[in-house]
């Protein structure tokens, strides 16, 4: 039988810097929807019943920013005891709302403020882990100088210096460069068949990305996405489907392996990762307590906690900063 934990009533108190609001309900072992509801078991894994309650309305009150009572506070308290904490975050859809024009994406101001606070805490290592090229990530996100930048789903790694990304050198072989050219050409030709409808191709250092977000005919968009995936696979690319995008890379990369490398390099005993897309879900599947996985927005997930939008992510990061700034109780194993 599934036991359910119910959130605190509005006006209650939550420890470890958390806030108690109109809390949600989470089934044990499931994903807790902050300000929403998760069914028993709560997540979809390899064909399981998806928890898509937020996409269907999910009972989330107001604008979805209300913290989720004790579930929220317990998660923050667990992270606050870390000797060394890695805070790794996706960008688009996580810190910044999704927009049709990727060049217009910006983090919500409250998220930028929370990142700045976290960057001043000695035992915290910040990292942005994105499918974007690292140079674009630095320009658009404008994170604190101490932030590690992981771009192109893990293919690029660097740091900020004077607001610019300084990347570790990575050179692809002539064969892979040739394959990337072939993939880009094929996707460009496909996009040309629906250019008036809004399909387009983004060039990345190690990948080509087929975008359909501007298209209003979603049935046609899905057909094109399927064709893009088929072309990419036929040409020997590594597929990374996302929300209204199909990315085809010439490198076998992924956020899960990028997070593992980040954790080792940071010597972190605890980690939190937040993401919204299918490429993030592959990484979220590898995260287990005492670490914390945060799913942003609707859709099936294996993450322990779900937040509705970037504004809620900003609230969570601000409360985490508050808990860490207070010193946070240390567990014996974290000392």
C-alpha cells in the first residue's frame, strides 16, 4: 500500500530555509509535485505509467510557485549538510523560460540573484550543464565567474573569465568533421521543405539541431522530427531528441556522464541537478538520495521532486542559499 505525505497548510513553517505553503502530495518512491500532486509511484520508467499531472492541470494552485511544504524543506535540509555541494543546472526551461528564438533566452532575474548568492558560499560548486554551445551559454546565462560551463551535452567544458567562456581544447577527427557536414546538409535540406512553416537548423560545434518550435502545425512538426531523426541515424549520428528539437551529434556525449565527471572534479559528497528536457531525464535517472534530482515542468520523470517552472527553480535555489548561508547542520558522514 502506498503511504502518502501531505504538505503543510498555508502559513506553516518549514525548516532548513524552506517555506511551507499549500503543499502537494507525493506517493512514496514517486515524484513530489511542488504545489501539485503525484500519484502512487509517481514516475514513468521504461514504459511505466507517466505522471503528467501538471500537464493535465494537476491541481497546482495559483501560478505554481508556492513551495511544497515539508517535502521542499526536507530536500533542502538534506543538501545543506553537504561538506561539498555540486549545484548543476540546465539552462533553457530550467533557469530561463523556453522561447521560440534561442538567442532571446535569459534567466529569470530571481534565478540569477540566487546563483550569485550560491557562488559566494565556499562549499558550493556551481555548474551549468546545457545542450547549448558553452560560449553561447556564457553570453546568455551570464552566471557568476566561478561557474563551470558544460556545453553541447558534455562535449565542451570551460569556465568564465571576464564574462567569456574559456574552454578546454577539444578537436574532432577529420572523419567526424566530414560526417557533421553531411548531417548538417541533410537537415538543412529537410528544413527547406518547411522553411515557411518555421523549421530551421542550428549549427553547433559538434552537432546539428533540427528545430520545430516555431511551427504551428504540430502534426507536421512531429513528422519532420521523425524524418530528421531517421536522417541523423542513417548518417551515423548520435540522436538526442528534445522538446520540439532533434539534435544529431557526431560525439557520443550525454549529461549523465558529464555530471559524473563534474562530481569527481568538484570532490562533491552531495549534488543537486535540475532539468526540464528528455536529455536531462537521462541524467536524472542516475541521481539517487542523498543527491537530489529536480524535474522542471510536465512530463514523465524519475526525479524525486518536480518544480513547475523556472520561477520555482529560482525560489528553490534562494531557499537553498539561505540554508547554506546559515551554516546548515552537518551530518557525521559529511564532516
